[in-house]
C-alpha cells in the first residue's frame, strides 16, 4: 500500500492514463476527480461490494430446487 499526502488541486497518476486529482477538501470530506479511459471501470467500493452481494444471491437459485 502506498500512502500519499496531497493538497487541493494536486494529483497522483496510476499507470500511463489514470489521474486522481484532489478537487476540494471541505469539512473533513475529500472530493476527488478521476480521469480514466472509458474501458476502465471506476466504482465506489461499497457499490461494487453491493453488486457482488446481489450477484451471489441471484446465482444461489440457479440449479436449486425445482418445483414441477
């Protein structure tokens, strides 16, 4: 893990084409801008975890009990 300190308007680069920029810091909340190619999926962690949970639940019924 890499920990960095950035101020408002400063950026970090991830690979050749992803930029994470600190847009603002207000009241303990950090606003970030992410610039990435369209083929790179960018999600909040809790959103992706929620989708994984929904997908797991929906696949549990596949191949389960069949009622004739």
